[in-house]
């Protein structure tokens, strides 16, 4: 049996996580494989017919629209495993909340991970806007205003790396928003059906740190 075939078989045989703890562990294990360049989800044609009949993601990832951030690769998951909500700056607005509610109530996800990343342009632009006391052109102010609370939170602490600190705080605030916004998401969290956490992806190393 070839190593490629063995890997594909192992990926296909992996059971869907049934609890929040199992879902978060599956993400952690997948990220470890990605960092080690030992991915097992490499055959994207496997299960294609089954996926055409419906989806059963086990976790939702709220992440930045940055082209370097690819959740399925970062967590070594196949098509249909992750429900991904993307927007520059990985914040949760009304549309994001509705998407997560659908993922929880209809698709049965077990965990939500709000994932910031190193060198985030949206967070950097927000910091610059605050320092310069100006707003960027077009529709960009909507991004800046959404991220601004996280920057203000950490500015008072005068961190050595304001961008890194604000990126982490932005992820934390939005994970908290996913956990406490009612009625659907807060009910699912209170009952223990799902769990929300924050993390930061380091682009240079591939590692995800859960905060």
C-alpha cells in the first residue's frame, strides 16, 4: 500500500467530532500536521459525491480574508469539514452572526474559532487610523470601526508590539461575541453544545496559538 493511499484512507476514516472538546482537538491535531508538513487530507476528490448531497462541518472558523490564511490547509481538513466565515479583520458583524447561527442550529457545528493572524493589514490600518486621527477612503471605515475597540483596549497597556496585541484582542472580543450573542448562539454555548475560542495564526511558522 502506498503512503499516499494510506494517508487518504486515514483521512476518510476519521470520525466526525461529536463534542466541542473533540472538535477543538481535531483542529489542534490538524494544525500540528500542517506545521510538520504531514497533511493527510490530500485527496480532494474523495467524498465528492457524498458532499453533493449535503454538508456536515464540525467547526466554524471566523477568519480574515487575507489570501495567506487558508483554514482547510492550516488545520489539515478536507472539503466539507469547516464552515468558514471570512472578512478582512476577522470580526463578526450581523451577517457573520447569522452565518454562525445557521452553522450551529442547522449544520450542527461543535466549535467556533475566531482566527486572527500575524501582519494583519486590517488591524494595522486601524492602528494607523487612530494614530493619524483620520479615516481611510471608500467603505474601509466600516472595517476600522469594527476593529477599533480591540486597539483601544490594548493601547492603554502600551504593549511592545501593538499590532500583535491588538490582533489577539480583536480575536478574543469576537470569540466572546460569538459566545454571548443571543438567542441562538448564547443558548448553544450555555447548554455546552458548542464552544468558542480565539486564536492567532503565525504566517511564518504555520502555527496557531489558542488564546
